[in-house]
């Protein structure tokens, strides 16, 4: 099992930037893929971005493509999400997730078996 702790959330004006971090500990070497998800009030978990731990291939939701960048530092065991040009609709709790096994889907939350506690991102007008 991997333990995940997010940080970096906060309040930002529309058009601004934030960088989220996710520190991983435990059996990090067993992780195949990590990702970011978000959940707005009254909505289900929404896929944001994902990255292979080895190789670094990435995938993004259409809603964030070109504005968000996911990256990973395997030395520091830390996942990042650089968020630029933030919009009001980006407001949500952002969760870091990790999984050990490969599945056909890389976006389904159910395929990730370790989750952080979440960090709030609020975008104001």
C-alpha cells in the first residue's frame, strides 16, 4: 500500500496558477501509475490527469488539456499538477491517486487503489 499526502491547494483568482504536490510513501516501487482526480460539490470524482511512473506517458481530460501539466519526481516520490489559466469550473477538491496494476482504462477512479485525503482548490472571479 502507498500513502499519499496532497498539498498546494488554496484560493486563486480566475486566470491564475497553482501547483499541487502529492508526497508518496510506503511501497512506492510497486506503483505503476499515478493520477489526479477532482470532485466538485454534488458531483462524482472526475478524472483530471494521469502519468506512468516509469516512462512518464501522460493523459489529460479534455477540460484541462493545454492548461494543466502532470509530472512526477521518482527520486522525491512526489507527483505534481501545475495548473495554469484556472477557471471557475476548476473549483473542486483535488485528489492524488496511485495504482499497482495495469488495466485497460487509465481514467477510471475504480482502478486506483490508493488515495490521498484531498486538497481544496477554489477559483474566484
